[in-house]
């Protein structure tokens, strides 16, 4: 069973609801710091586990996101120094950026799973035409360059995550103030980090698409899987 995109549900469950719980229900008059943290993190953890089990999603980035949430809960529940939160926030995207750079030196760069993916593009048709025109090596070079561009977006996220976390979350972990600051961090990081990173990814996809178009002559509607499958239904 394939998973249909649900950006609004993902935004509410992973960001908005947990942030509101942390900011509004962490005081002793409501849930308290510990229970509020557990309840807030239960939403993204529950959604992540549900999708892994029901849809058998083989998405390593999503899995890292789930691990990140679990680490956040561990820092709060174990009452570790809040500095570890900043380290954790920076470590996840930094690891992804490094993994992409390493993969660029290997036979199967990870960018093929991110952008040049059979679920997004008709890679078989593209590869066939590239081979016929003798442009396969040129396209591989473009993919190599795009890998470094994407690594840059992850390193941008790592730096911004660390700066925001050290700026916003300053209270001792395990306290109500820590929860409130964590909720504020979750809300602010979306427009400050996630949206710019998304725009950069769109620019990289455009760069890749231009490479495909220039080397194969194919139009966008001819290479997108959605467009391709719609034509087959007619």
C-alpha cells in the first residue's frame, strides 16, 4: 500500500500539536513537565511508527527524523544538559550531509534515492535516451554536482539548528520552561530552517531537471512519473 502525501496532517501531528502541548500544558497545574513531554512526543513518534509498520516506508531520512524525536525525549526525560539538545539538532542533518558527500564517491550516490528516483522520474526512459545520445557520463557529473548542493542544504540546517537551539532553549531539561522553549524551537525552526531548505531543494531539483531536458530533449511532463501514469490510464 502506497502512502499518499498529507502535508497538513504531517505538519499538525509533527509540529503544531506537540509544540502547543509543550508550551501550554507543561506547568504543574496541567500535565507537568515530564508528562507533557511524553504526550507531545507521542504524536510524531506514533505517526512515524504507524507509517513504518503500515506502509513499510523505506525512507532513511524519515527514520532519522524518528530517531531525532526519540533523542529529544531522552534528553528531556533524563534531564541532560540542554547543550546536548543543540548538539543533537545539529548532528542529524550534519550526518546526512556527510553521508551524501561520501556516497558521491561511491558507485551509488544517495541523490538517486532523493531526486533521481523511479518514484518521481521515469528514470528508465531518461537513462535510455542518455545512453543513446552518449550523454550518460555528462549526466552523472551533473548528479555528482547536485549531491554536493544537497549536502550544502543539510549543512545549512545543521548550523541553523544549532544556533536556534542554543539561542532559544536555555532552561534546564526536565523543567516546564525547557518544554516551553522546546515547543517554541519546534515552531520557529519550521519557517526559519525547513522552508528555506525546501526552497533550496526545489532549486536543486530544477537544476537536475534542466540537465535532463538539455541532455535528452524531454519535456517535464514526459519524465514525471505522475504524468506518465496519467497518460497510461487514458
